[in-house]
């Protein structure tokens, strides 16, 4: 593999691993809130989802995409993704299970796979596309001469 393909392959691997850890955080948080504190389903789900998205965003921004982009702007872009994906995936879950008769776990697995693929592409090309690999080890932005790009 050439250097760019190799870097992109490892970017995908890191994204998948961080997303898996976010999934564990979401499931654990949901179970804790739902089973122990007996919060309403929607509140348990929402809190768990927000925590997992924050975890996933933070790790992927720093380690996968190595972006020095404006964090609030990038987070708003991710929030916009979830403002569309969450209701869409809820509707799909209903279609899969109630109309097509799929098993609930299969439906959830399909939605998780759709989320993984679409969120990677969304973050890779829209959220962090112009700021990819602009963060140095110290956390500061690379200068244009360091990154070969315009200052973001």
C-alpha cells in the first residue's frame, strides 16, 4: 500500500475501534440509567446517546482525524448529523421490525452499521475534511508550511 492508502486504512480502523468503545459506553450508560435509576426509556436513551457521541467525537477528532478545527463548529456539524440520523434510524427500526418482521437485534445491528459508515464519511469529508491532520502532538495547529495547506 502506498503511504496515503495506508494512512486512510488506519484512520478507518481507529474510527471503528473508537466507535465500538462509544457503543459500549452507550449500552452501559443506558443499562445503568434504565435498570438502576429506572429513568424513562427515552431519557435513558438520550443521555446514553449524548455521552457516546461526545466520547466518540473527542477521540476521533484528536486521534483519528487529528484535527485542529474549531471544536464548537465541528460539534455543531456532528449534532446536525444526529438531528437527521436519530429520527431516521428510529423510523427504519420501526420499518424493519414492524413492517418487515425482522428481529429487533438484527434491525439494531443494521442501523449501527449504517451509522458507522455514514458517520465516518460525514466526519471524514464534511466535519474534518479541510482540517485533516492539522493538529500537532502539542495540540496546536500546524502552520501552512508544516501541513502544506492554507491555515484553517
